[in-house]
């Protein structure tokens, strides 16, 4: 088992050391919620919107008065939002002005393999012709995962042949996804279409993308990432903070610590994205609106639900998205509503505060009908049934799938394009399962019907022990893709597998 050098220390002997790190304390609900800027295309040729993105080191103010060095798409964190339309292709040229190789993955995108961000399809820093010490990948093309190594820049092509959805893009470099996303390499990619726009959903200022992350900070304001990354200081106990995935003590929404947002007494659409490396959130409104059911889910990871589903709370695993309507007119003006996190404790039990204003005219509505019903799925029509067992990652144990760690040259499953397969994912104890290319529906959890929040098409599912069965629809493009744990440290510890679609 070859463990990457950056994380090899996680499989160590110092696990008895108590995990300690305390970030500088910041007041909660003291800064307004930022909204990431929307990126404009540089041109439109032959119906393709072309974007240029520079991956840049930058310094931003996250904690008051303490500058934080980040790596950001266009130098901001979150990265700029890309707004795309179904059926209209996008090409994004990423320029790597950082000091390390990068890879960009469009999470939830149905993307050809050479643009999907296979973890070995590195983009080397501008001016760097080889990457010293990097094991030379020998993928199917002989020189890389699927697209090979690019020098300085790569153009990623997204056909957008899929319905409206909240997608996101983030770094996916082999062995280093955790630290690179942590430093800021993540942004929204909102896919829109006519069907959705014809619905009377809240829009404009009343549509809020919410990227939830957690971080540790050092006293000087820099991010603290507990690993053996030579740039970062090593302290007693850091391995214990790392080994099961990094969960910081400071909650950020759109890059700001515990922000507040003033809302009208009206309906709002919240596009919730958990972009944290490892933390899950059990989100609820505190206080709940009279009568409960305050979180009306309209969409899942990759599109609108057939019908809205009301929840009192939503358990959001790393990588998952929930598209939700909250009607703040159900609260009296002047109410402060905290987006709380029941799976957190102390400061991490709170995320964001909504300060509700007066009731205003609101022509939005939550239609009873949102998207088409999925075709009924008959299990006997499944092309095959596979089992993926996610084991380890905790307590310094190797992070494995079917007792193996990732090997770029080993294909772990071969599937047929156009088929639907049943996958049994068993986990111990808890892992967020994600696959590239294919979208799926949850069939059952431990033999019981899926949770209400499992409705709809998904690309990531949080599994809190036991087994989940999913029906995976493999449409799109032939090629080699990965499935992995979206606890990014587990992924870096090689809890990942190749599957090939032909
Ligand atoms: Cu969001 Cu393979 O990742
Ligand atoms: Cu995991």
C-alpha cells in the first residue's frame, strides 16, 4: 500500500495524543453574508460560452484584522460562480499560477472523461515543465489518467446536457484534494434551464447560494491544516485532527465566519452546498416556524424534485447539495432565525443567522409540481449488482474500498454506457459516497425505505453506517471515472476506485 507522503503521517503512532487546536475566537453573526461574484464569459463562439479562470494565491480578510493567505479561483474564496444553461456548452480555461499542480472537477457534471478532472490529469504551474518527485502516472493513455499532464493551463469542456442543478467545481489533485480545497479552491456552478425558470420560484436577491465550510485558523489568520504538508507547522496532536478528516472549529458560509443575512418576510431559495472537507451538518431553523416543516426541499444534488418535500432538519454530508425554500413571512418581523447544526457542539452548532424583516409582496410560490417523475425503476432490469465496501480512514487505519486503496492503473468496475446498475454501498462507520459521471437514486437504507431527504437524483450520499442501495444510471460518455469517499482526507488516503464505462 503506497500512501501519499503528505498523509503518510496519518497512519502513525501518535493517535493517543489529544487533538487540540483552537482558532482565534470571532464574534458570531457580526459580518454580512457575502455572495460570490458571478464570472462573465470572455467570449461566446459557436454557442459555447468561454471563461478564463486564473488559480491565484491571494490574501483575504476572513477573521477581522487577520489576513488569510488563500489559493483561489480568480483569487477569491469561494471562487466566482459560473452560471450556465442546460444544452449550452461551456469551456473554462484554467491557468495555474500556484506553486503546485492542480486538477479541476465539476462535481455533479456529466462531463467527458478528459474534462472531468481525473485526479492524475494534472495542470502544472505556469512555467513548470515537470513536477519533481511526482510519481509518473500511467493511465490508459500511457501518460496520465485520461487527459494527461497539461503545462500551465487546461481547457475544461462542459456540454451541460443535463437539467438545471446546483453543481460546484473544486480541486481534485491526487493525494492533495483535501489541503487544496481547504486553501480555497471551490466555487459554485449553477446550471439553469427554461423548465425551472418557468416555475414561480424565488429568484434574484431571494436566491442565496450558501457554501458551508469549516476551517481552523492560526493566530496570524492563516489557515491551519493539520497534516505533514511541509508548509504548515506541525504540532502535537495534529494527526488526531487529521486522521478521520479535518473538521475545523470555525464555520464559514461563502467564506465568512458565522455571517448574518437580512431577509424580507418572503420566500427565499437557499442553495445549500456542504463544501467542508469532512464535516456533516444537521441543519435546522431555530426557532422553527409555527407549524414546523420550515425547510421545503425542491431539489437534490443534480436537479429539481418531482414535488416539494418539507423537512424540520436536513442532514447534509460533505459534497451534497440541498435546494430549499424557506418562507420567512411565517416569522414575525424582527425575529432572528439561526441556521443551527445539531451534529455540532459549541460554536459549530451554529452556522448562519437570518434577520427577518417586515412582510413584503411576494409573487413567488412553491408549485406542487416541480420536475418530471422519474421512470419507475424495476430492479430486475438492473444490468448488474455491485458491492463497494468503505472501510477504515478512522483511527489511522487505511481508508479502503473493498479492502483496497486506490491504484490508478487498476480498473475496479467495468460498466456499460446506457445501463442502470444496482450498487450496494456499505460503510463503517460513516462516509459520504460520491461518484463521477453517473447519477443515482437511493433505493433503500439498511433495507428500509429511503429517508425523505433522499428523494431525487443524486451524485453524493451521506451514509451513516450500514448499507445503502442505489440505482446508478450510466449515461453520458465512455471512459474512466472515479468513485470515492467525499471526506476529502479519506479520498487523499486513497479511499477511491476507478470505474470504466464503455
Ligand atoms: Cu466533489 Cu470526486 O468530487
Ligand atoms: Cu470516508
